[in-house]
C-alpha cells in the first residue's frame, strides 16, 4: 500500500519511459539509450545484482568507477532493488578508499577494470564494463525483475559521503523521497526542459551532477550526453556542433573554459544555459564570462550533499546587482540565518545558515553524535556563514571553519579572493589563515599565476580594494591548487601544507 502513494528514484525514469519511450535518454561513447531501453536495462541490472550477488534490500553497494552510461544504470538498478548505493570518488586510494568501503559496510563494489586493483581484497567486485563478466555485458540478455518488497519513499537509496574538505567524510543517508523532492526543486528552480540538450561532465559520484542535473533532466525527458571528464576542448566542440546547450560546472571548470585559447574565437551561440556551483564563483570570473557571452543565462546553484544537494538558486534575471549572492531557497527548502545560540539574526547580519526541508538526509550513517550535532533545535546546521537581505537573498560569506581570525578580527576569505581575482596575473587563488605569533592567524593567499607578479604587487592590489587588515599578510605561489574531483579547493590541505607553529 505504501508504494501506491510514494515515488522512488527509479520511478522517475520509469515514468519518462512510459511517456516518451522512443525518445533518446542518454548518449555515451557512441552508445545511445532510448528511455524505454534505459528503463529495461535498469530492471535487468537489478535482477543481475540481486540474483548473482545474493543482495537483499538495505544492503550497501559501492560504485567506484569512472563516468559511463552503465554507472547511471547501476545506480538506478540499486534504487529499484531496494539496495543502498554508495558513490565513491574514483580518485580515492589506500586508507581513504578503505575507510568509505568499511564505514558504509558495502557488500559489493562496482568498478572499472583499471580501478579494481586498488580495492581491498576483502570486498566482492563486479566490473561495470570492459570485462567478460561486466554488468554492461549482462544487459545484453534481458531479465525480468520482480522484487519481493519494492522500496517506498522512506527507504534509504544512497549514502552520499561529504567531500571531506574540513573533516573525515560522513555518509549522508538519503531516502527515495528526499531525492525525489530535490529533483522537483531542481526542475522548477533551474528551468529544466525536455527540449534542453545538457552535457554531464563532472563525476557522477558527485551529488550535484547526478541529483541536480542528470536525474532531473531524465525526469523531464531531455536528451543527455555523458562525458568522461570536464575537458574544456571537448565541451567547446559539443557546443559548437549544436549537440549541447546546457552545462553545469564548478568555478574551476568555468575558469578553465574562460582561459582556453579558443574561448574567444569559437562559435558558442548554441550554449543557452550555464549552471555553476559546488564552490564559490569569483565575481571577476563571472563578469568575464558574461561579457564574452552576454546572451547566456547563468544560474548559481548552492547547497550541500545533505540536502540533495540543491538548496538555493540565483536565476539569470537576478544576477544584475547581486552576482555575489547564491539566491533564494528552492521550492522545498526553508532557510534561516542564526547566531551561535541558534537565534535568528537580523537581515544584513552574518550567521550560520540552517535548513528545514523534506530534501534533507536522515542523518549520517553510523555517526549518531555527528547527526545530533548537525540536526538540533529543529534545524539542520549547514556550517556555511551567510547574510540574508531584506528581499530574502542569501550571500555566503564563508564556511564557518574557513573564516580567518586575524588579530581578533574575523576576515572572510571569499572577499579577499574576489579582490585578488581582479588582478590580471591571477589565474586562481585560495585564501586561508595560517598560524602567526602576532595575528593569531595571518591572512595568506595561495596563488596560481597566469603572468608574472610579485608578492608585494598582489598585496598592494588587495589593499587598494580592502581594509588593510583584510589584505593578505603574505602571498605564496604554487603551480596548482589541491581540489577534489567536484572542483572544491581543499583549504584544509593548504593549511596543513603551509602551517608552521608560531615561535
């Protein structure tokens, strides 16, 4: 009876298959799946996973693999079979990989042959593709799938591990119902249409690419192209050929596109929708992109894994005059800004963003203390420091843990980064607080250059735009900034790398 009134993740695709069975759903590496064929493959994969690996509803299945069409099919098959999918960053190795597999209690690891040697020998492994016994090969022989107990909206469907930029990853427990609510929020806030031709280039283990774009676009019946990776040249080729008109990418990828030698000369008029998120977009970079492509509609997508992950959107018409804002809450999200005691602060005052939403996770897998800390006083505490204005627009100041205490005065790293990005020699930068005997934490800029510039030149440039106490005390130059596969710069790693105990 529960299933009569509930909606599941795989049901989103099943409905599209009934509505437009012959329409192209997914393209990847020369393979094309109609919605009908995709839905049938999901059923076959569910039958294979449960019959050949003796998996039962509630068992965890890890996906440690590159982007592909069968990665998507495996996720949907887990959803249909009542299994709990555990997407794992394919760049993890050693202890980091073993931690997530062990902490999640995964019974099976779905992988690609080139990644299989990294997986601890204690785990059962099934190749997704490029192997004689791969799941993709098994799809050639259709099988019926008749589950004894079909999942309902309250069943767990995925453990979304946080990126771990500030602490050890935690598995956010996502239900079918939470993600379906998130898909509806994405469709409405981001103007996703069946006529769009989106390209999906970020890793599919990442919640934004999978849950804000690929699944919502499948829900509306769009034609989707999956790429192996966010290659700037390949994306430009698709756009110029008219095969892609919608793209989501983190700021690091947009910066790469803007810096690509062909960006100024290629015919990119087919690109109609540009989505950015996963980390804060430097305003100077956004200004350069809008100047080059004035007809392109930009959407700022903000949130975190625990909420599906879309919480707020700044739409195209809202960018003028507030490009530093992350917008307003989406359909199923309620947000407030509170102080350390949990009391709401006046508009214009910085505080922590807290949420209430059916999109939220059920807590963190096997971490009751962390769950209780995040969910308290009737709200989920995000860890993001933000300001809300009188019209309900939020502007993220920083992660609470990234705010710098310099001489007893709090400095938001984002403001310093935006100032440095206006210097023509700065390709990328991350600002962190490093231990200092005098200042407690010294405002320090880690910079990747595109042209020659000295430390003093960049400090003086920042001082022209900021109060002197906010300007960097020092500038360190590196060849590249460490980041995870979703594009977030790992400031924790930078602090560990450059910190020295004060004398």
